[in-house]
C-alpha cells in the first residue's frame, strides 16, 4: 500500500512515518508539510493536491491542524484517495456534512479522535457503565501545545455515553453556581468536561462515575506517541474495506 503522510514533520507525523516504514506491506511515498524537497529521506510537498498527483498514494494519513484538516479531507475526496484522519477539531456538523456528501461514492475516510487501543476500550467501557451510573464527568489531560479543547477523545466519550443512556429517564437537576466562570468545565449536554493543558503530559483521560457511597473511575494514559501507531496501521489496512465517512476506531475494532 502506498501511503502519503500529511503533517509528516510534526510529532505525530514522525511517528506515522516510522510506523509505515516499519510495516512490510506499506510504502511511504512522501509527506506533506511546510517544507519542500528531501528531508530525512522523505520527499516533502507543501501542497496536498500536488503531492497526490506526484506520488499516487493508495491512502493519505492526516495528522495536521484543525484549520486545514477539512480542506485536506475534501482534496482526498476529489482525488478519490482514501484517508485516515487523526487530526482533531472537526465539529459534529462538519463530520455529518462529510457523511452526507460521501455516502453516494465508493470512497472512505476514517476519522478517529484517538488511535490508542486502550483509549478506544476506555470509551467503550464508559458507554457500558453509563447504563448504571447516570452521573459522570470527564477530565482530559494533554500537553500544553494542543490547540483544541476539549479533546476529540473527550467529546467522543461523552457522545458515546449519551448514546448509551439516551432512552433513560431525564436526570434530576440541582442548582449550583460558579464563583469563577468555567470552574465546572465545559458541558456537552449534561456532561461536564474539564481540560488540563500542561508540559509533561501526552494524552490522558479519566471518566469518573458517581453513585451514593461509591465511584467508578475509568482511566487511560498514553505516555508515548507510539501508543497510537497500532491503531493507525490497523486503520490503513482496513480503509479499503470501508465506505463513506466513519467516525471512531471502534467501528473497526468491535462488531457489536
């Protein structure tokens, strides 16, 4: 499989480059970044459309920025090149619009807020627990250079929890007030999400459930970016079996 990496000189992009090079049935055909020419043995382009024309990839992997990822997905769609997206920051409206535009064509994009297998399991376990613990909050921790908050993983986790309990009765509401605006974090419907941005972190999340007299904490830690690579390689391998826009790695990990 011929693989082109967008964001090839970024922290995640470098890991993807190394993972593709180490995978026997894959060939790294180039990268897209701000630089051009040969860098560390990779032919770099500063324009995705030109890179696709020159390298003719089977799959594009995108780990870039929230402000360019939507444009990149649409370029891949125009060229009928399948794409694996790890860049977060796409809104629910944008993802839904992409699904509508792509459903009539033989093309696929897999968009995953997190490629770590453990993180996907954390989200799955949280959705199972939501049936028994109606009260929940999410705390996510990332490095201080992450541009979007809350993380795509936190949003996806909250969406899966809401989906799991959508037929449950409405939760009781209690009056509260914030002495400092934002002290209780942001909200996705009734789920509070708290974002921590500090040096020393990579990607970490706690999903905290509470009932009278007990609590349940489901936590996942990525201490190194190589933790995401098995999921990325799996997505590259599976992308040609998919059709349309798929949101979440769980759709190729689980059958239920």
